[in-house]
C-alpha cells in the first residue's frame, strides 16, 4: 500500500486556513437570526491533534459542502455540534457564518450520534446494506439530544423567522420546534435516501419519527421515490389524509413532501479547477503517479455504503488478469476517515487495508503500485486538482442519497474530457444519465464498464460530458436552495 502524493488537510497536521474566531457575539450574548439552519454538525469541526492541542477542520460530507455557500448568501445562523465531546463553546463567527455550538456529552456521542443515528438509522435508510441495531437507550438519547437542538434553534430564531432542519440525525426537531415556536416557518431536508415502506416499518419508533417530521411545513427529499414512500407511510401509519404531495393536519395546517435533488456550486468548482495553480498541481500529481496512461479515481467517505470493497476487488481482478496493465494504469482511492469509533467502520477500514495491501503486494513493483490508497481528507483545491488529474472517476456506492463527488468531477472537467462511472443506486444517477452506469453488486459487470470507460473514444466521452455538464451547471446549488426556500415560503404563506 502506498500513501504518496496529495497534501492532507488539518485532520492530522496543519491548521485549517482562516480558523474560526471564537469572539463573534460577545461571550454570553445570544445570536438571533431570521434564518437558521440546524444540522448535526457545524461546518467546522474541533479536532484534537497528536500533541494534545485543538484545531479546526472543515467538517466531512456533502451536507456541509452544499449548505455552506447557501448560508453565506442568506446571512443566517447555523446551529450544530462542533464535533468534540464534553465541551461547551460560546457562539462564534467563521468565514462570515454565525455558528451556535450545541454540546454533546461523551455518552450522547456514543448513543445519539454513533448509536441511533449511525448504528440504527444510517444502515436502515441505506437499504440495510448492514444490519441496523435497535436499542431503547439509543432511542432515548436521540429524543433527548433532538430536544436540545430544538431548544437551541428556538432560542436563535427571530419571531416569524425560518428554521431549516437538516438530515436524519434531527428528524424529531421539526415537531419539537413547532411545539415551542408555532410562529416559525419550519423546513426539513433529508440528505440520505428515505427507505422503502417495507424497510422503514422495522423501526420500533416509526410513528414517532413520522410525527417528528410532520412538524415541518415542507419535508424535502433527494428523489421523488423517497417523498412518495414518506407520504404513503404517513397515510398508513399516522392515518392523516393526503392528496398527492400534501398532508392534511386536523388543525388545517399542511405539510408538503417533495423532491429537491441536491446540487453543488458548479461555477465555484470550475473556477477553482481552472486556476493555474490547480492545473500545475494536477500535472504534478500525474507525474508523481509515474505518468500513467489512465488514472482512475475514487473519492468517498470510508463508509460501507460506498461499495469500496466491490470496487477494489474489481480493480484487483482487472490488474491480476492483465486486462489493466499496472505499468500503464493506476487506481487512486481517497477514503476520508469517518465515524472511526463505530465498530463496522473500524472493521471496514481493516478489510480495505488488507485488500489493498494484498493487491499491491502481489502486483506492484518498486516505484509502481496499481492502487494508491489515501486514507485522509483533503482541502477543496487539492480535490479539484485530483479531479483534473483523473481520466475516469469511479463512483460506485451500494446506496447513496445523491453523491456530490460525481457532480464535482463533472464541474471540474471544463475541457469536456473524462469519463464518469456511476452506480445506479446513487441519487445522482437519475440526473447524470450519460454516465457509464453500473450495478455495483455485479463485479463482472463493473469490470466490463471500467474497461469500456477506459477505452471509450474521446468523441463519445465529450458527448457524454457535455450533456452532464449542462445538467450540473443548470441545476446548481443556488437553484436548489432558491427552489426549496421559495416553496417553503409558499407553503407557509398559503396557511397564513
Ligand atoms: O450527508 C450525510 C451525512 O451523514 C451528513 O449528515 C453528515 O454531516 C455527513 O454525511 C458526514 O457524516 P458525519 O457527520 O457522521 O461525519
């Protein structure tokens, strides 16, 4: 296994550029805003460095990268956890955003975050690719912590303001918030898939979760299928009347459920990718990789939903059979560390380490490893350089709400070159239809498609990339947020 090339972000060393200023509002002074986002994580994460000192890094995942630009435009306040246990922080300002930290104890991190959010809901909502665990004490912690987030949002939102609650960790917040602050307009957006009715029914607290979401005026999903599942469950389990995407409450209020496929700051990515320093870095990366004919690239959080084992196995077999020549082709896999204290994530890391080690041990030679595996997170400019350096991007999750990496790759390919291999089970597959689509469970099928993408003619690739770029640039993050927020205003306006 090799870990050469690319510069790690603050996770293991250097401070994040533009570190937060803890002195936004004065100590003890409350932040008040008309537009409040509530998410499990703040956009910056507090990390403890090996020498015991603390630092900040950009939080992992698509939620933060999608919402940060929206928040900057709307001058809102962001309520969320700062990533460290047993630590209370005052509100602070970072990069123009007002941040309101919500504290979690070590026990709550274990039971609410690692437990109910990521040991129960995460696998349940991702097609049960791993077994969800159901523990009553995890649920109790989920309720308690959701109440704390709701209280923090209620204290931050100005009268008649708007609060936008994010993702599966906080599904009870909309109703808790409504109970305290009926004056607010409340939105909710689920960044991950909403499961089929048959799977959701497993959840012992299914009714409470539905009731929590129904506190919102508008519940947003990535895909129409998720929103249809939700409406059907509300009809069956809660017994409320529904008409298309509208749910009627006994008091005359309505909740609307609709799909809003999340997007990226496409122009921002393109500009970054076309900067001379990024282009120079991309050339340097290719050189460091030994100037291969083809660079395949995977970029994922190290998560069992991402299909990493199947993907690495497919590459291993292609290299072993000689269908891909390790002297000409390299596969670079960036795996961002994630949920490292959760058992299943630890096991996955060990399995991937072993798999990559075996393939490189068998097939590599001095100065050349077929797989370059980077277990680290990287800043945006380094990611843009990697996208520029890659001939074929492989995004093959077993299930994914959307997958913004696929869209980021497309945004960075301003010369129209490059191939995208995309799982049918990523939300993005519904929009990026010209990608080389694969079933990630079918390893032979995936191998064929990797070869197809590698051998495709420049003309074919350009035609596909042109269509995908049109989609990504026409449906960017501004449009996503505008559409959602306009609909949210309208749902509430209709009621008043
Ligand atoms: O987009 C899904 C999501 O779980 C976000 O809610 C989250 O912030 C991100 O992925 C990263 O996961 P985590 O916050 O658990 O590191």
